[in-house]
């Protein structure tokens, strides 16, 4: 194993614990949002938060398992871990597309984001050295493609709601910098995890307070 990879793997306990916390929070948050959506009875809200909550729980659960296990299981879970990132990004867009925007803007953004998610998942079959760079590019593009709909989003969410949404995007984006170099520095992957949790919490508030 290279010295760079050793830096990352020596921090696996920290990596696992950070996303175990994320998995617990995601599960609680998903149930809470589903209860609120169910009480309101709006099918779009129920479907939107169900997809959103599911994507978060899957991401954090798979990540926790990946960083906890070794051997062949870890190889498989590593692939699933990266696939779940695309699922989570697209899932995070879903309530805003189905509920907040709706219409042409909502479905257009929905199609673009989920299309990029599928492309990203498919390219994961490439050798890791090639796929990693492309993965990071797709993560960033998926995260900020929202800017094409910034005006209708601000109109629908209001400035405070949009700021919660945008702040979550900033947290994820800053985290990507740590993810990109996590093989060089010990605990940088864990720091990436913390930024992911921060981004998730900020987006959760946006969904809870301004979508439902």
C-alpha cells in the first residue's frame, strides 16, 4: 500500500464514526420529514422527502460499513460508497424539484441532475485513477447546476431558504477539496465526512423549514 493510502486508512476509525453519526441523524431526520409530509397529505412532498431521506440513509450507512470493514467486502463497499454519493446529490435535489419548483423548471432540473447521477454511476466502472478525477468533476457540476434555476428558487424559497440551500452547497464543495487529496494526508477523508454532515444538516433545514 502506498504511503498516501496509508494516511487515509490509518484514519478509518474516525471515518467510520463520523458517518455512523451521520447515519443516525439521517435516519431520524428522514423519519421526521416523512411524518410531517404524511400529515400534510401532499403526494409530491411525500415522494420528494422519501427519496431525499432514503438517499441520505443509504449514503451514510454504506459509508459507515465501508470504513468499518476490511478485505473483499471493503472493495465492494468502496464502489457502493462512491455510487451512493451520486444518489445522495440527486436525492437532495428531488424535494426542491418536485415541490418547490415543479413545472418546467422542476422537471428540467430533476432530469439533468438524475441524468448526471446515472452518468456518474456508469463511469465508476472505469479504473479508479481515471474515474476519481471525473467523479470529482461530476460531483461539482451536479452540486452547482442549481444555479440555472437560481431566480425561481429564490422566488419560491425566499432569500433565507435559498441561503440555507446555498450554504449546504458551499459546505459540500469545500469538503470536496479534502476528498480530492485524502490519500495524501491522514484524517482528510474524515474532515471531508464532517463537511458532508454539515452540508446535509444545512439542506435538511432548507427542506424542513422551506419545502414542507
